[in-house]
C-alpha cells in the first residue's frame, strides 16, 4: 500500500513538472533474524528490477533465498555471460485470430546461480548493464535463437529482447550486421524487441535502430505499449513492424468501454501504417473473444 501511494505521488509530481520518470522503489521483507546488509542487498535487487518495469515503478522482492551483495554479483554475472551458461526458452506464442497459426514467440532468458537457483531475469539484466556485460548477453541470446530457428526449422518469427545500451553500441551493430548477412535466410524471422518505456527515453536512437534493422532484413516490435510512454503520433513517425500492447490494456476489456475504444483505435492505426498489433497474455475467455472481435492481428494467452 505504501509503495503504491508513493508511486502515485511520484507520478503526479512528474506530471506537474513535466518529468515522466523520477524514481524507482525496491521493497524487501524485513527478517528479524536476518542482518542489515542482507536486507539492503535484497532491496537493491528489487530496485534493479523496478528500473526495468516502467516509470516510477516499484518491485516487491518475495524470493526466500538470500540476496547477493555487489561483490557476489560481479563474478557470477561475468561467468554466466562469458560461458553462455544461461538457458533460452520460447514462450508467449502469439496466435493469429484469422488463421490460428503461430505468428511469433518470445525468447526468454533464464540464468541460475552456483546452487542452481533461478535468478530473477529482470535483476540479472539490470546488473549486467551495471557491469557493462549486457551487450555480450544479448549477443549470446541472439546466437542461441539462430541455432533454435535453424535446428528446429522454425517458420514463425522470434522476438529477441534488447536493451537500449545494446542498440546504442557501435560494435554490436557491426557484429549484428555480419550475423544477419551470414543468416540471410532467417533474418526476417528475427524481431528485435524494445519496451515502450525504454524506447521513450531515446526516441531518436530507437528510430535509428529500426532503420538499421530494416536495412539488414530484420524487424522490430515495440513491447508493452502504452500511450503514456509513446504517443500514436510518434508511432506513426518511427513505424515499428509490430506493437504488443501492455497487458493492462486488455485485462477486463470485455467490460471496459474505454479499453475497447483504445484497442479499436490501435487497430485503425495498424491498418493505416501496416503495423501488426498483438495483445499480450490475455487470460479471460471473455477478454480474448472481445479482442478477437475487434480484429487486431493476434494474441498470446
């Protein structure tokens, strides 16, 4: 309750001073038999994850395992990334409302510590950025995705999450250009995914990367889209290939006229600009049927 109240206050303060993003909050449980450094380390992990969610967001760390301090994170992150000792699974299949075929699925990275415990991926990525290892991580994921497409003879598209730090890196672009040239047959199946929250921080960089990807045969998806981050006017300017709506925009849409109106407007924009619009993680049957009737391209469940 307190974190929600602070979040709302920060958002209101940001609107007053035209500052979208003011602060993030990491929350960790207090353990009477624990120690202060451990609690602070847990709160810091939650804070790192909150930074990846959205403006002024908060994250509750509920994991029971002991938090790691910065001296433990550095060798762990370096080893996992350098040895590519992480797993990439494929989740969130988007099915076409028209044909029922799979249009796209997302590459999801999982990392584990020395004891085999799963590391929260948001925290892992954020700390990789802190140690300037996120470019190496993203390259490793792309490598595993290309192997997956080739070995399994996958026909649909795969969304690969990239950080803004990665797309800003000149050496990464040179590397990616060579990789796409060497794999021209599957380049169009590679869809690089950027969250709307991250892209909003540097629209010029995002637009340049869209042009770069297109020039080498790849596609771009704008993920977790909400107009509070990027307006429809900017969408019209930068023209990503795909937009995946934030799940809040379709949760309860069956009984929410304003959400229906918004998704209908997104459908109109998509038809005008030749952008495919997807809904994410639509759980309720009534919501799924409503989104289907509106007529966007597809959804994941």
